[in-house]
């Protein structure tokens, strides 16, 4: 049966037309849906999606005179869209764990240690800022961003030799500042 004959049958005798459409395109629709959902959804989800595809097609056929273009392409488009919708629904629901079943979830992160390190970084940054400009910029660019003396020289508008000398003195001053602030590392 051609697509034109099938569309005519869908209009003239909807029940026979739907049966003929289902018989002709079932394997095609199932293949498309299964290919999209096989890794994430259950067989029941695949079957439900296939049913939704045919329901969507039948609703469209009831409202329209004819499908413009290729009936097979139209069916494939509906199947892909429904499979994507089902995929999203399954993903959304599978990532939700009922609170009673969740138990205690561990992240593997030592929160106390992370908080302490974060506080240490902030204090270190504050002490580097106490060096003043351009020394704080030189230290940050060299040790935090790994830039060379030449790159830093372009940023602070000094010569490379001057940047190296200032960096060396700034590190010594920073060490003294940190020791006086109680840092022992």
C-alpha cells in the first residue's frame, strides 16, 4: 500500500486506516524509539513511547486532510521527538532518589580540611595585598598565574630585571609578614 492510498484510507475509513498504518510502520517506529532509549529506559518505557507515537500520529491524521510530504519521514520525526521526550522524563525521574532510600550520601571530601584551606588561601591573598603595588601584582601573576618575568613586566610596565628584583624582595617581605601573622607552613 502506498502512502497516498494509506492517507486516503485514513480519511475514508479511520479504523482500517489506523490498523494499516500501524501494521506498516510499527517496526520502523519501534526501531527508532528503541535506538534512542535502549541505554536508559525499560522495555515498558519503550513500549509506552511507541504507543505515544502512534497516538500522536492518529490525532494528527484526524485534524489534517493529508500529511504534506513523505509519510515515513513524518512518522520518523514524531518517533524521534517522542523518544527524546521520554528520554528526558526517564533521566529526570531516575536521578531522584526517595529520601528514605537515600541513606547517608558521602562526597569523599573532607569538609573541615577544605574550609581550612579556603580560609588559608584568603588570608594568604590578604597578606599578599598588604605588599602594595606593584609587588602584590607581581607575586600574584608569578605564583598564582605562572607568568614569566617578561609577561609581568608588560603588565606592570617595568623591565624584566626590575620585576625579578622586586619579586625576590617581595617574597622575603611576604615571608616576614606571614611569620609575624602566625603562619608556620
